[in-house]
C-alpha cells in the first residue's frame, strides 16, 4: 500500500471525536423531542460512519424544533424577566 494514502493517527482520532460529538448531540435532541424514527435511524447508522453528515443534516434541516448552536450553551443560566 502507498503510505501517502494512510492518514496519521491524529487525523483518525479527530474524525472519531467529531463524529461522536455530532452523533451525541443528534441522539440527545431526537430523544428529548420524542422523534423515535430519527433516533433509531441515527442508532442504526452507527455501523456506517457518515462523519457527522447525517447528524448535521438532521439537526439543521429536519429536527423539530430547529436546532441552534446557541442551544449547546446549556451551562449558562437563562435570564428571567
């Protein structure tokens, strides 16, 4: 095999972390909003690494309510009026 084709291990680790983060967020969102079909689809596709593509498409285009990056900031207290 050509050694130029094999990526260094750090790249593989970064891809794994990227995928796990997006998959976790998508599973959490689908479970929280009772979207069972999407939850099952994401679980089944653990066998196929889509590098977070399916999860990102779900979160930004199909999730109800729509996902916003600001919702990831869960540690800040919400202001009450």
